[in-house]
């Protein structure tokens, strides 16, 4: 079937989203097919999704994956279409009419709430918003976080919670060299935070953070992680979980937590308290957050499936700032199927299914919007390979798109004078961000506003034109 398509022109695939899962899907397609064109749509003028907007600025190593994505972007047949959002600039039906197949790699952009009274008080925020604010997500640039507060609680014990905690406690001179946004750096420079509480509803054996990230909490100058040794006494099911060779992270986390618990308190240090078996019950305050009420929990269930239930005993943390970091949540896209319970696009090995469970021909999905927000960047590679394998198996049944010329999307957007950002344009934005950062001794000073990004593109295009004349 590949030959048939080759004879009739290349296969044309649209990938929606330019984060890791989108790039890995493009790579798998280029590796498998000799004659394929991939248009990668991205709603922002800049690529890389969570690598740009989610990975913490002090974790530069994690961003090195961008070099691989640049290689993929240079493969013949690849085209970046930045500033083009599915639903906003092109409808699903219209997109499907221009490509043999569409791969959704949009990630998950919502956050889960706690569902407790007081959650809308001033001073209560989604961790995802804080992450977007320090990383330059355009929608988050005008948010304000009151860092004059001395005590902060973070509910949830995953890696996002740790990122938020570490950013609040990192030495400023270290952050100042990264690509953290200027507004976040300024606010952190005036921070009065002295106490951070990381609150988990389950025990230390169920914490979702990874050992490397947990260990870093013990390496923050002037800060000390504090753990109650009683919280590290494990029941039988927890001991079984900790001994499971399939999940070596648990034993490593426990070892690190024991070191934290054993360390003598250092006078004058600020504190990161790790609380286990405490569930948030209510956020309290007059007009703004003043305290978080907690209820003690115990675990029930067999190893690997333990859940937290209430027991007698409550507590209260006097905090002026609260971040809920209890996971991201996929958001439904108009005109496309959505599993409301799991907050993902329903699928079978990456084939999108409609509400009756039938495959939606030509539609595929990969990454967090396929499986939910789990795993690390590399997890998306295998996920995208699986989706592309489903595509390859289905290819003989694909119907050629009514508009099969490679400029179909471009023509439609040009007709509305919509500006599409090409990969070279992005490289010009990136160059300018690096230059702006260089003047301040930083890796980069990111644009945080789409208008400024597009202005940088116009500027660079103008300069390229002048050079040609
Ligand atoms: P996560 O790993 O799923 O952690 C969510 C945390 O929230 C869990 O501790 C969970 O506890 C808790 N939680 C959920 N609902 C709750 C509720 N109603 N009340 C109290 N606690 C609740 O999510 P995440 O931290 O957002 O991370 C998302 C993904 O990104 C993960 O795969 C993570 O590893 C990845 N990530 C990686 C890095 C890195 O590699 N450095 C950095 C950031 C993120 P239960 O277990 O009891 O549900």
C-alpha cells in the first residue's frame, strides 16, 4: 500500500501538538515510511509543549531532548505550523479533509481540583499555573502569587509538587542563570517563604515522586527537609510494595526519606515538611487563605491497591498560599470523542474510538491525551511507536483526502491572513530569546506573550528579505 501512495504522491499526516509525543510520532512515521509528509500543528508560535512549558528551568538536562526534536524537524517532509490551533484556526472536519490521517498529540492542559470547601479562596492556586508562570506559558504571564506569605502548602506528592517546592526554595543566583521568566525571578527575589508543607494523602511508599527529584530537596542550601520518623513505619502491604522489584523507586524513596528523618535539625534553616497520611479537608480564611485543615488517613486494601480512608484525628496548617498539585486533566476538544471519566481521547492502541466504541477512520492519538498524564518524557516514545504501528496496520484502508496537495492547510489559513510560524521562524524566535538572555547572564529570556513572539518572527522575516535584496 505504501507503493500505491508513493505513486499517487506522498502520504500526508497532520500531527496536532509539538510536545514529545508529537515529535516521537513524527520520528516513527519517518522511520517507517519512505514517502511521507508530516505537518505538525502547534497552537503557540513556539514548539516543544511541556519540554518548554513544563520542565523546570533548573532541569536543563531534561531539555536536552530538544536536540533530538530539532533533528526530526530537519527530516525531509517535516513542516512546523506554529500558531495554528485545532478548533480555533482549523476545524477537525476540515483538517481531516486535507490529510490521510491526523494524530492528536495535544497533551493535557487542565488541572484536577481537590473538591474541598474554600478552594476558590484567594491564595489557592493550581500548581500547573505556577509552573506555567515560571516557564512562560502565555496564559499564565499575568498571574500573581503572593510570595510574601511565610508558609506554603502543596497538596500532592508527585514530581510537579516537588518542582514547585524546589523552585520556591532554590538559590536565586542558580535560577537567575536559567531560562526562568523574568517576572518569576523578580517575584522569587522578594519571596518571604520560610516553610513549605508537602502534603500526601497516602503513605511514603505510595508517593509518586522519583528518587532523583526527592533527593534534590535535601540539596537546597539553607533549607532542610523534615520527616516524622513515625510516618516511615510501614504496615505489611507497604513493606510488600517497597520490596517489589518492578518498582525500585519505592525502596529508594524510603531510603532518602529515612535520611531526612534521621538528620539533626539545622538551626536557622528553613523547612520543607513532608506530611504523609493527611488529606486536605478545607481551605479556611476570611477573604483569603489562612489555613488548610487536614484529616488523618490510614491505608486499606492489598499491596499495590491501597487507598486512604479517614480516621480520627485532624490537623491544621497555617498557610497563606496553597498549591494543589494533584495531577493534570485532559480537556475535551469540540467535535472529537472524549472519555469524560478518564479525561482522555478514547482509543485502542492509539486508534481513536467514537462514543459507540467504533474506530474513527483516519484519527489517531498519542501521549498524555491518549493514556493520561503519567510517565517521563521518554515514556512518550514507546507510546507514539505503538500509535504509528496501528497507523501502519490500518494504512491499506485509508481513504485519500479530498484535498491532497501539500499547501491545502496553508492556503486555507492564508485566505484568512492567519500567520503560520514555520520552523525557521521558530529558530529566529529562539535566537532572539537566547540573545536577550545572554545580556542578563541567562540561558534565555523567553517571550511570554504571543504578540511578541509573532513580532520577532516578522522582524526576522524582514531581515531575511533585506539580505536577499
Ligand atoms: P502525579 O505523579 O500523578 O501525582 C499526583 C499526586 O497527587 C499524587 O501524590 C496523588 O496521590 C495526589 N492526589 C491526587 N488526588 C488527590 C486528592 N484529591 N487529594 C490529595 N492528593 C491527591 O502527578 P504530577 O505530579 O502532576 O505529575 C504528572 C506526570 O509528570 C508524572 O508522570 C510525573 O512523573 C511527570 N513529571 C516528571 C518530572 C520529572 O521527571 N522531573 C517533573 C514533573 C512532572 P495518590 O497517589 O494518592 O492519588
